[in-house]
C-alpha cells in the first residue's frame, strides 16, 4: 500500500528529525503520527480507502469498531510505522528507555536463561522494528534473519556491521535466493542460535513455494514462510513472540509473550501447519484488539493502492 507523495514525505521527515528529537520523545512521535491524521482529514479519497479497509477487517474478525476513530488512528500510525526507529537515532539510552513500556520481559529472560539461544518471533504488526531497537539498547546478543531492513536508524545500522561465522552480514536473506542459498542460510541461522544468540524474524511473511504453509488470516487463506518453525525444531531453542504497539500517548508498548518449544518432529506431516496457525491466530488476536496498529494487513486483500 503506497500513499501519494511518499518520497517527498520521507525527505521532509528526515529534514525535521533533529528538531523532533530535541522534544520529549512521546511528543515527537505524536507529531509524526499527526501528519497522517491531518492527511486523513484533508483528503476524502484517503478517508474512503482507510474506512473501506478497516470495514473489511471488522467484518472478517466479527468485531464492532468505531470505524471513523479506528481509521483516523490507523492513518496516523501508518506514518509513524514507516518512520521505523529514526526518531531514536542519536538519543541516549536513558531517553530512549523512557519511550518504551515493556511487559513480559521475564518471559524473554527466562527463555534466554535456558542457554539454548532464542527465536524472537516478530511480525509486521505495530512498530515492528522497535522491539529489535530495544533489544540492542538492552545489550541482548541479537541477529536479524530477514531481508535487510531499510530506512532504519544509524544506531541500528551500526549493529549490522558484524562479520565472521556468526556475523549479521551473512544472515540477511533475499526473496530472490535459490534453494541452495536458502538451505545454507538456515544452517547459518541455526549456528547463531546454538551459539546463544537471539534470532529476530517475522512469522507473517507471505511466501510461495517450499517452506510455506497456508493459514486463514482476516478471512482469507494465505501462505506464510515456515522458516521459523524449521529453525525452532532444528535447534530446540525456545520461541518468544513479541508485539509492539504504538500507543496514543506516544510511547511504544513492547510485549513479550510466554515462550514455547517446537519439538524435533514439529515439521513432520501436518505439524508445521499447527505451529504456523498458532502464530497467525495470535497475530489475528492482536489485530482484533488493537486494529489501529494493523498497518497494511487490512489492505492485503486487494485494497493495496492507497492514494489521496
């Protein structure tokens, strides 16, 4: 889903970032999301697209939302979501911690204490890059297993500059990779986990071909990557799901859920489908409870062209 003038907005946002960072950070995030709310109020076409998409989500999840209110808040959060973690660049650890509300840290630390590494299972819900930013700030040994994120802070980019057998540079993947590359990247990721690291990857990546499984999401059947299930079964590392909400007060609520284990036979027969659907069900529950943090999910069903 693209919005007209996206590149212009990105350039303008980068220009004012230094001034925004000088403000209390919750105020800065509210100002960024305010851009989206202003656009929503000004452009009737944009309002129709958001309201139509939210209405589709409401029907699929059998909910009763305040459609105008959810649509307005989603439009604001959509801009903040695209800003990734740029507002926290160059910010001290103390100031950065003030913008995070963290729950379930004991679940993460309990999983890490087992000494088997950990799979931190994320998604594209909410402020999806901010849990990783927080983990880096808290000095957890984190590696990404996904396509290289774009438009992120210099702080995060600095953490990508690790090389060697367990370095980050070899763990970024590409959708254009051939099967042999996929197999070798999974083995590299497994080595990082077994070395005690946290591997950060998304469970809602729509994919085709091998290592995929179908699951119902928002009233449709979609195919999702099953790489995380393969890695969890291969390494026997605990899996901790994480979600990060953009709150109305301008803070980020990072929530770690209780960890679980995928058994060694977790990829046998229909077992993979069970684990994929377990995660997707959890994701759908988050969307049901916090629809204004759904980002692009409501547009996946064909409402992908969003212009003012």
